[in-house]
C-alpha cells in the first residue's frame, strides 16, 4: 500500500502536469473554432495518464503519468487500451478498503427486482448515475457544516467513490462534478476495461477555489468488452438561444452480444432556486439534440443526470411528456409506479437542511425494460448529520439500474 509521502509525490506531479487546466483551455479553443452547440468529442484530446513512466507501488498511486505531459503535447492523446496494464477489480477494491480501514463500513443497499413479462436472452445492461461531488466544491464552496473536514480528504474520499463503483460494477457509468478525471478516474477505469469521455464546464466554479484540480464536468464510461462506440457528441447546452455553462455527453453504443444500438447521455443542469425557467430551456435544448441523435426516437435512449429539479418543475415535465417516450426508472420503486423517491440528495449547509429529488435515469419505455434498481439509503443509514460523511463520499446518492432490450417492436421504439 502506498504511503502518505507517495501520495504527496503523486499530487505534486499532478500539479506540475495540470492537465485539467489544459483541457479547460482546449475546450474554449475548440468552441471558438467549431462554434456553439454540438461539438465532436474527437475534438478534445485525452491525457494518457494510465500507462506512464511513473511507477509507484499500488494501483491507486499509479494513477499518474510523469510531468512530461505538460512539456510534450503528444502525450495528450488516448492511450492504446492494449498497452495499458490491467487492474484486477478485486485487488483495487482491497486497496481501497485498506485505505479506508479506519472508517465505518460502507452502507448495505439492495437491488429491487422489477422484472416484468419481457424476456431477454442477453445479459442486462447495468447503468450507474452519480453526482460524485467535485473535490474543490466539497472542500471550498459547499459549506457542509455537519460534515467533518477529515471526511472530505481526497486521498480517502476517492477510495469511497471507487469502492461504490467497484461494488456495483456498472457496464456504463455516468458521473457529474468530476474534477479528478485525468489523475484518478480515467487512468484507473481505463485499466479496468472502460472507455471514458470527459466534457468540462466552460466556466467551472471549481476554478474559483484555491489549489483546485481544474474544471469539473460530466464523464461517461462504458465497458469496451460489451459495447462498441458508434458515435459521440459533446453538447454545450443553450437556454433562450444563449450558450450556458452546463454540458452533456451523448454516445451511441452498439451492444456486442445483441448488435442492438442505443444512445446513452449524461448531463448536469443549472443549480439553485430561481433558475427554473433556465433549467427548463436547457432541458428542451437537450431533448432536441437527443431527438436528432436518436433519429426521432428510432434509437433507444437512456438519459442520466443531476437535473437540479424536483418532479414538480417544468424540465421534469418536458422529459416525461417528450415524443422520445421516456419514463423515469426510479418511479418503478414506488407502490404505484408513478412517484419519484422522496430524496436523492440530503445535506446540511449554512442555509439549512436540503432534502430533494434531483437525480434521474430516464429510458425509452417502449424499447427498454428495467429489470432491477438499487434501493436508496434510508434516513437511519444516512444519519442525523446527513451527507457527505465518513460513510458516504457525496451529497448525492448513486442510482443504479439493470436494463434489457424489449423484443423489436413494429414501428418506432
């Protein structure tokens, strides 16, 4: 297991590489050259930090390349997956738990079986949606007054995040508030067999925090042994014809077992009370983009995100009534199948206690079926000090669903 001084070496190396800021600059440069709206993901270079000259002792410490990346732009390309040293997920999980040995054990959550009469001859597709809480915001802006500062240390909190991901082993992982993509998630998850895409916010609030790790944004990962990438688009959302600070990633994947195609999208809409109309406009823009990408709903769709909107908001109603024929997966956990969970985020800030349902997994209800969904944490598990905590790394709960394709219907999906 890497010692504390090894982690300090790794962090200092990351500071000299500063690829998060490079990515931020490249985003702005390509926006200027290509214009607003849909931006090809191929326009954004990815730092090859998973297979480098820096070899520290553990998988967790090996998440960085040498500082030559900042001096040689040729390093800012996707590594060849065949040249990456694979990581055994069980070994990585053991490393995470060794780092977390002084913390309480992770919460137990169970999957609820939601299978209907739709049979499937192929393994389900497990999708995980999670706002993981940007490190810079957690430490520098969000004011979680009941959360001890020690609970937010990145060296341990990243292990809690990885432990949650490794515990559920998603086929597709959709994340928001990612500000450690290049030094943690991309190098580690790529060595677990995932292909990743990151799209930072143009003006991330993380950049206002001293000693930040670059901008936060959305990230989308999928297992390369299960899916083939057909096309990909990075979308800067607009509202009332104006470009906004919120983004989305939409990728069309082909399932290798069934040869069926589907679109997976991840987004993070504008936060805070008073911005309801703004979120509604962003949602309409995203729906229009997805309408084009799915060829008018001919390609099945899954949309994950932190919408920052309760089910009473207009943006939720737009998604529920869209011509894309979407349903919210977590409604199926309710007794009548029509009600969202009572909360997906629960925190205490200086302004008071916040308990809201903001996170969703939408899916094409005529083309896909939800086979199971991960139940939420109970109030007793969350505890009186709410989230984040020593037990749980984010102020948002992860959502996990298993999907299967329905039989090919006649006409539109």
